[in-house]
C-alpha cells in the first residue's frame, strides 16, 4: 500500500485544517482536505431579529474582521428592499478595500512568504549587496546597508538564542528554497516592517466603524455620522466632544490610504515579482479545478445593479476567460451545498444538494474516534460542506477576481497582468497555478489600494456639497414587513466569494446560511466524487521530503486558508469530541 502523508494541523492559517496526501512514490496521487472544526452561527441566529444578525455573523471569523458583517447587513437589506445612501456605499467600499489591503499584505509576509524565504539563510547575506538589490527594484526609503545590517542582527539574536520565536518551526535549509541570502534578508526585513505597518492601517476601520477588529455596522447604512462643523468629533474622529466624523478624521483616513498605497507600490509588489522570479517552476504547478466564481463587489452606488461592480459577477469554466457565464444567487439550480463526504445530514439524503435558502445544519459526526492515523475518505471526512455551481466545483479568491476583471477587459488589471507575465517571462497559462494565485493576490491589492483614493475623493466632495447622509432613516416597523422575506448579501472577501442567505418569517430569522470562501476552496469531495480546489491543486506535486512537506504548504497557503468560521464540537457536558493530532 502506498504511503499516506498527514499534515495536521496546517500551520500559518486561521483555524484547523488537516491535509492527507496519498502518495505514489514521491508524487501526490490523491489529496483530501478536512476541516476539523464545525461552525454553529447559523443555529445561534435562528429566532433573532434580522437587524442584529450582523453582530453575531461577524464573529464567524477573527481575521476577516468585517466582511461577514457586510454580507449580513446586505442580506437583510436585500430581503427588506432597504436602500443605502451614496456616502454609506463609499464608506463601505473604503472599509472593505482596507480589509483587502491589510489582509493581503499580512498574508504574504507572515503566512505565505516563509514558504519561499529561508530565514536562517539571511544570516549569510551581505547587507551592502542587499541594499543594492532593494534599491534596484523599488524606491522604498528603508533600503540602506545600515538598515539591513541592523535587521540581520535582529535575526541573528533570534537564532543564537536557540529560539526563532515568530520564525520557529520552519523548514530552514530545505533544498526547495532558491532565494540567494540577500533576497532572503530583504524579505525578512520587510516581514518585520509589515508588522509595524499594519498597526497604523487599521485606523481606517476604527474611524468609520468605531473599533477593530469587528467594526460596527448598521442595516441601512453605516454608523458614521458626519459633522461639517470644524472641531466637532471624538478624538478618534479628529476632534473633541461628539462622536461625528469631521475633516480631521477624514485627513487621518487619507493618510492611511497613502501609507497603504506606498507600502503596496514600493514593498509588496516589488517583493512579489522579485521572489517569483526564482520560482518560475511553480508557474506550472498547483492548478485547481479550472473553474472560477465571483459574486462581485465594490458597487458604485447602493443599488443591486451588478453592471456597476468594480469586481464583476460571473463564472469562468474550464479556464476559458473569453466567456463569462452569468450567476444568479437566488436560482435554486445554481448554487447548492452538498454533504456526501461531510459530517452533516440532510433530511432528503446525503447525496442531495440544497440551495442556501433551504440549507440545513444538522451535525452528524461519524468519523474515527481520536487519536486516529487516517480519515476514512470513502465516507464523511470533513466539517466543511461542498458548495457547487450547477454541480461544478469552483475556485474563489484573488485568482478568480483577477481572471474575471481580465476577461472583462479592466484596463488596469490587463496592464498589470501583462506586465507581470512579461517580467517573469511566463505564458498566460501561468495564471492557473500556485504562483499565479499568489501573484493575483498582489495585483488585486494594487488595484483596490489605488481605487480607494477615488472613493475617498467622492466622499469628501459629497460632504463639501452638503450631503452628510450616511444611513437610510426610513422608519423600521417589523409589523409592516412581509410575513416571509428572503434575501442574499454578497461580498468579495479577501479569500473569495462570500454570501449570507437569510429567510425572515414574522419578523424573525427562520433560516440563515453563510457559504464562506474557504468552504468553496477547501470542501471535500461531493456525491459525484469531484474534488474541491485544495484537493485538486495538490495532485501531481512531487515531495522532496515527506517529513518536510514544504510543497504542500506552498500550494495550500496560496489559497490563504481561513477555517475559523467554526467552533469546536462539544457534547452535552461541554467536552471536546475532536482533538488535533500533529504528525
């Protein structure tokens, strides 16, 4: 029998994910993705006021700090036909885009870069040569020989202490690392810079939403009252006394946007291209299912006009980016979730697919009792369901969005993609790979960071013209709501297409289903035996050393897994039924 490699948990992600790889010699013949946590938010929300749903739904994840809140309020607004003012839409766009930029930079440096960067190798670097390398690819201010010498000393202190701290448990010295010492030193220095950078950029969320993580939201708009009087506003918003946003608070927002754009332009984007140049062999590895889905996001106004979305809605099948298929989030025969290999039951049987409006969350753990060596992959083996579009598995996320915008002829995306392919000297098929997925994340960060200034300028213009409305002041009267209302709220979270579906009966939530990006990507096989994107992307990988499966981490991390949309399964006495076994 061929060897089964188990990586549990996959580290440097949010949540718990187990990957089992069935080997054929040194090559992965089949892979299995298992989410070892179960989400319970849908159950918690039943019977509650739909206007309060966002505060619960937002706690689905502690990394995607606002996207579940956005999807939730949009779902209720859609169900109750509740429009929002233009200022509210602009503020939401700014908050969502800030989440993208912050999240993608942090993922690249702190979760994914160490799959390509050898920290210990940086000790061999020449700081002067590192400075020359850094200055050859960008105009970033911190690029002197002395700066890199100081950074090298910090790394040396980690190593000589016997504990690498934040750099611990890496496969340093693995032969799959290809960067020269100077590139490693530059990347590690920027890793540390990103830690400092991110502390300031979260101010945008606290100004518009009151706090971070989990900013406040409001069905019908945003909780950001605007003051046109100088000096009025809280300390966070730029003044003293009241809590309204004023010109000083807006000036802080502008500074944050400028800092974001500078770091993306002078650090993140150049680093991605520099590192990718040493790993062009990964431009032909790690393709998933070849199908891509986007719900779309960043509307120009508060309507549901999908023709006015910066990120288009649609589906790409079989890599054909010349044809974008239409997507209907309400159609019963399009988006469905399957549980054939999941630890759930459906009343109509495990092979049946359910649209989220009719979704069921009936837990039924039938897996092996811990500790166990392997999952029984012929049966149920994951706490994640298997979403499908018209029966087909779909990849969601940065690559799907870049392909959608490229296919729709977005000028900036087209220019960025073509420049990247030319710089790396790789064909367009390189997009469908581990390297392409990672590059797409960087490119869309550039697009969204640039777009933020336009939204900011429009907001400031509206305020100067006297428009300070940020929420719909329509009277709420649940007695006048329809006895039954259904709605879907969508967004493009950093990790991909995210939507919440709500069914409201007699003023209360009757059913609530959230289909999250990592469910689309990390879900197990369906009733037809079709693999999800994680599983498909790992097939064919050759492992240099099964005990150091760096190749598995590279491809899984290229999706940026976030499996935190869950809680541990507990029995009636509160005892955990699942333990994580590290092998």
